[in-house]
């Protein structure tokens, strides 16, 4: 391991970027991710008002907040990630911000379900260009032993975005109506796009890895087919990608309908639900996301399986907390349990991305993130909210106004399958690392060989 740390330190010294500038880039990209989620999740806090205005069903809400967005997000994400693995990543991110911000603002002009659906598809297309290039840039600014923490810090943007989206959206919806909320959160994105374009410097690919991982020069260019073949050849990836998708299934499904649950069950108004969920979901999720990466880096120095255990164990803790939240019958206890469930359910994201990048060469990382997010978002964002909405509608005849409560409870049980998937992945990780150690293919990240030698 000493050799690995030495190489990483040398890489830090040779990149020409100061520690303060690296932190600036990480913070700015995290701000971009927060903006991404403000625009993505603003519909969640507005959906009860939109439902009443347009006469929508829970299934239609599930389509708008989940499947319609996700299907275009993941399908467009693959060619954009391929572009990011060979092109200028900061320019791709800047263009993506402008597209999704414009489509968010246009959402405020829609008059019916079909128009809003098209606008949400546009947001999904734009946001497909955000994370894979950002993941790749961060992995070139930070060496492997710091990558889990850096990527988890970046991933806190999910919950910073939810916090701000719920606060801003709840207040504006309460005061000025839901249409104005789309304008307010969408238009500032154009300024952030300019900030990314003119202040982030494009790093050399693989600059923070051991020199052997890039062959002493530019990393080998690889195709989508080659990247998928490498990932599918890793038995651990198959299971931890599935685990991430199932974790997202519960978090998106429950999170996207929690505002509706609080309004229908406890009579919260838009301002109350926005403020409550902003603080609980935003802060709890951000803490859990950062802790996941920090603890994975801390314990993963000695055994890289901790990256997967840290992702799976909290999923089991999240289950009882979520069940208490939906069945407590007390609004304050519901919010307290929701905080615990959200925090523990957020551990998985940073360690999962970091492990994916550990197993891939620098020229594959944007595409690797896109493949991971394809699985995560199709299962999680695409099916989670849609499942909750469909089950809620199906149970109305039996449980009436309580149908959403039971739908959320059923959805929370999927967390068990997520934990099992991560544990199976951990049991296969050392085998994959040992196989990489003896594999001389340039498409695999040789840095993983050095780390696995201790295990």
C-alpha cells in the first residue's frame, strides 16, 4: 500500500492544481448537482397542487416524477457519457445545465399532463449530461484513497438540492403558486452554466491514478461495448449495481410521495411540508451520503469490501425507521423516524460510485458511471415512484384515503433485497480484484491490482 500512496502523492504534485482549486472544483460541481436535483425534484413538492389543478391520478404523478424522466435520462446518458470519455467534460456539463434549466422554466407554462410530461422529458435529457462527466472529472482530481470521500461530498448535492427545492418550492407554491416555482428554480441555472464553462479547468485523464494505470501517457480509448463487457464480467458489479437500484427504488418511491403523504394524512399545507422535508430529508440525506463515503474510505484501506458493507448495512436500519414513520400516527414521530430512515438510506451512493471507478480504467469512468446510473435510475427513479402510485391507486378500494400509507410500507420492504445484493457483491469482490490482478488487459484499471494485493 505504501507504493500506492506514494504514487498518489506524486500524482497530486504533478497535476498543477492546488488543493484549494481542487476543493473549489468539487464544491462547484456539488452545487451543479444540487441544482440538478432542485430542478429534478421541484415537481415532488408541487405535485399535490398540480394534481388538483390538472386533475391527475397518483399513477400520472408517478409517471411525471419517475418513469417519464428516468427513461430519457438513462437512454440519453449513455451517448453523452461516451462523449465525456473522449471530449471536453466541463463544456458538456455547462451545456447540460442550460438545457435542463430551460426545460424546468418551461414547465411553468404547461397547461395539461401531456405538456408537462414533455417538459419533464426535456429536463431528463438535459440532466443526463450532468453526473457522468462530473464523476470522471472528480476521479481525475482525487486519488483512489480519497475518491470515496470526494464522490460522497459531491453526492451530498442530491440532498442539498432536495433541501433547497423543498424550501423554495414550498414557500413559492404557498405564496405565488406552483407555476412561479418552476421559473424561480430554473432560470438561475444559466448563470451556473457560465461559471462551470469559464472557471473549471479540464484535467488530464487518469492524472490522479498510479502512473501505470495510464501507460505513461493518455489512457486508451474504449467503446461502450468494451466498458459494458468489463462491468458484466465483474460478478461483484452485477450485484452492487442491483443493490444500488433497489436502494434508489425505496428512496425515490418513498421520497417522491412523502409530501403527498404528509398533506393527506396530517393536513400539512405546502409551506409546512416544504420546510419539514427540506430540513429532515435534506440534512439527514446529506449527512448519510457524506458518512457513507468517509467511512468507506476509512475502513476500506484495510479491506475494500467495506465499500459494499457500508452500503448494505444501513439499508437494513432504514427499513424499521421507515415503517415507524408511515404507521406512527403522530406527525412529529413520523418526521423523526423519516430523518433516521433517510440518513441511513443514503449511505450507499458515494461508495458505490467509488468502487465502480476503482474497477475501471480512467478512459471508462464516465461510461461506467452512466451504466451504473442507467441501472440505478431505471429501477429506482423509473419504477419506484410509478410503483408507489400504482399500488396506491390499486388499494384505494380497500383502504380509501389510507392507500398511500400501505403503498409506502410495501415499498420500504425492498430495502431488504438491496442489503442482500450488497452482501453478495461483497462476497465476490476479492475474487474480482484477484482476477484483475492477474489480468493484463488495458481496459481494466491496474490501480485496483495494487489495492487488492493486501486483501
